C-alpha cells in the first residue's frame, strides 16, 4: 500500500504534465486523473504508457517508470480469532475416525483477496485434521532411528479423508496497521486439531475414555477403547 501511495504521487505529477496543470490540482479516483473543477482527465493507462514510453515526459523533473519500493515495519502483531466446530463418527470395532462435518468461522480483519483466504483456510484445515488423525513420527526406542521416514510409513491426509468444509468470516479491522488486515495462513491448522480431538473425546467419553493424545489413528483409538473397558 505504501508503494502504491508513492506511485500515485508520481503518477499525479505525470498526469499534471499531460494536462498542463499543477499536480496539487490533480485528483485520482476510479482509474482516472482529473483536474479539480474541470472536465479534463487522463486515464491511469495513459499515464503508465507515458511513464514507460516517455516521448512527452518531464525528463528534467522525473525519472521514467512507475516502479516504487516501500518498507513497512509493523508496530505490533495481529491477532485473528475464530471458532472451529467438528463432528466425528467412530467405529468402536476398528477405531476408525471419520470427520463428518467441520465448520470454521474466522475473523481476519479486512480481507483483501477472499479466494486466497478461503484456500488458506482449506489447506490449514486439511493440515490440522491430518495432524489430529494420522500424522506421527515414530522412532526406534533403542537406536533412535526414524521409522516413519517416507510417505510409505508416514500417513498424510488425502481428499477422501476430508469433509466438505463450511466456512465463514467476520471482519473486525485490525487497529494498528493501515489495511486493517490480520493473518490467516495458520488459522486452519491451529483451530482444527483441538476441535477434532475434542470431538473424538466427546465420542469416546461414554466408553470411559477421558484423555487422548494425537494422532487419533484407528489403532490408537481402538487401544484406548479396549483399555477403558478394563
């Protein structure tokens, strides 16, 4: 945004040159530069062409081009928030856990690109559900050798392991950055593991299981059920 502010300032000077006016009188809105109180205007496309093909350009005042660089140092961290709700079904005979429904509602502040945000949440949920139900590093107790060192041994989630996600967002603008945006990349991966494990515990509670560490893989869930029976 800061780089765009610089570009707008420079572009106003180019537009002013094209319209033979003072850049202080130039306004920019809806892709057009206009002179206050007049019907004179040029488009951003015209200004950009002039910047890069500078036949009619104030070369003595401005360097050609519209490239700008800006540095932003955040004054504080952003704090997104949300609620994740998970429903699972467990086969007590095999310990297999199936995620039936998953709902996630997150507040990411001002959302710039909704499609990217939705994709980030989908990916994070898949990562978190995989962590909760499948993924585990296993080491040999005597040698310390990693036994799950390839995808043949380390379970990764697939599309068939995921439910259809129900997603929604709220928008409370962040108060300490100019865009009002908050982070979203880790939200799905942070909210989903506890939601899944809490759902697993709720399902196993009637059987006497009161605690369970990730991952809730079929063998470990089945063992927890058998141990609770005794």
